[in-house]
C-alpha cells in the first residue's frame, strides 16, 4: 500500500458519535458483557477528564454522545453532569441502562425526570437472558413507561434472538400480554450476541471468512464488514477506540494526547486505513500474508469477533498507535 497516497487522504476515522464508558461497576456480571463489568469492579471515569473530552468533542462537531457502563446509574451525578454539559453544547445524548433502579414507576419517573431536565431524551434498555436472570421484567416495564410518560424521543429495548436463545421473544410477549406494554411503540434492537468472551463460547455459531464475505447471499445474520469506524469509544482509563467497543485497537490515550491529534494521526496509519477500506478481512489477509498469522484458517461468529481475535494478540494491540513491533 502506498503510504504517500494515504497521507493525502482524510482521517481514517470520521466519527458520528462518541460514547463514554463512565464506570465498570454494575449490579450484575453478565458473561456476555462487552466490557467485563460487574459488582466487583470499582473503576470510574474521571469527571474532569470526561468534561474536558466532551468540550473537545464539541469542537470536533460530533453531535451525539452515548453514556454507558457498567451501569451508569451507579454514577448518577457524573452521568447527570455529563448530560447537562452535552445538552448545553446542543448534543443528542443516548443512555444505556439495565433498569435495575426502576423498582417502581414513581422511582423511574423521578430519576428519568431529573435526567430529562439534564438533556437525556433517548434511552436504550438491555433485555436478555443474562440481565433478566437478575433483573425482574417489571423494572424494564417501569423504566419504559416512565420514559414514555416523560416524552422521551426514542426508547429502545436491546436484546437478541440470535445466539442468545429465543427468550427475547418471550420477554417481549410477557411485557406486552402480562404487563400491558405497547411493544409497537418501542424500537427493538435484535442481533447476535456480542461479548468480550463470545469467541470462547462453543454455543456461538461460526463461519469462515469466505462465508462472512458472502453473508447476504448465504442468509447469514451478520452485518457488513465496514460497519465500524463511525463511533469513538472512550474508556475509563482514557483509551480511545475507533468503534463502539474496545475489541478493536485503540488510537490513543487522553492522558497522553487529545482527540484531534489522534484523529489526525489515523490518516497516517496504514493498518487503520486498510481496515477502513477493506474491512477486517482485508487486514486479516495482510497479516496472514506477511506474518503467517492464520486468521483465514479459523471461523468467526461475526466481523467483530475477527477484529477481537486480531487485537487480542499482544503484537497487534497497538497497531493503530505504534504500528507493528520489530518482532511478532
């Protein structure tokens, strides 16, 4: 690949959204959790760093942020302050939660009412086997009903009927038939299981890279290989990832650089350009050819898993920051 050509191109990452992981603390520890969160985790994002980064996000004209965890309601004040500042900047704020806090509808109205005043009008609630083994469905109902009564602009239930059992359909039926929730008024996100350890899960169906490349014609339920690099993920330790999760290689750390410098540097990184232009399959093919990594010989549940497998390797974890080490 011609590096001179790459230098003339725009940044490999052109983010439309930035998501803050404000804490790794959570009320439960789901095996499928993206970020390995749980009750034993105590790490929390510095409010000073969060607000400073939000100011830079505003200068970069990114108009949408997400707030997630862990469970962000365990850091309610930080979540509230971040939302207020984002609202001041005129940003859309999306909250992701497990709704454990919605013990009654009145409690849900009180908490979501305060957050709406801060500027949060979009909420996404997890609903699946893992969460509902600890969180009663009536709390999901309370949270949704409160959001509806408060006039939230967008309410989503995030579950999975693919790779996470058929119980999602049962949960929806229970919410509708037994709790009286109008499901037709709620957006549903239904996709395959995504987890920090799903590549070790024997129950997850896997496909060769060739099959993933022809997923549409083979009716395989996976997204396109280029459905990435549109989000920034800001982790509690200051690491920044050019995707909606931290499987992919980081592009820098906020304690060492700023977002603008990171994004400028991405245009000079041929591996990130390769991922952007050719997808994870293109990057895997390059690494196989040059370093005999054998990625094409394996099978994967999704393109995300292929990325995870690439960047798990110590040799490649800083591929977007330092390039390749002398020895792999």
